[in-house]
C-alpha cells in the first residue's frame, strides 16, 4: 500500500516522514491519540507534497518542525 507513494514523487521526503512518524509513535506510547494525530498529519503532508508548489512545501516543513518541537517538549515533561 505504501510502495506506490514511496515511488511517486520525492521518495526520500516520504520515507523521512514515515520514519519521523514511527519515532513519534515510539515516544508517545502513553498518548496514542496524539501519536495518531501526528501520523495523520504527516500522511496528509505527503499528499500535499505531490500537488503543491515549493513555497507550500516550505510551510509543510515548518509544520513538521513545530510538531517535532512539541513532541520533544512532551518527551521532556514525561521523563
């Protein structure tokens, strides 16, 4: 199911988002709803990446960065 998405467009960007999602799932074991929200956001950004201009990709990258920052803050408060 994921292979066509990896092969379409920029596969490295897609793989980075998937690895990032797995990392967030691992970090947020206690908050499965938050982890699911992060995965859905990343898949949505992949869909947008296939259709939008580079300016919008920059905005998508900023959204990912903000989400990672919040994930790290959550990790620090949990531990």
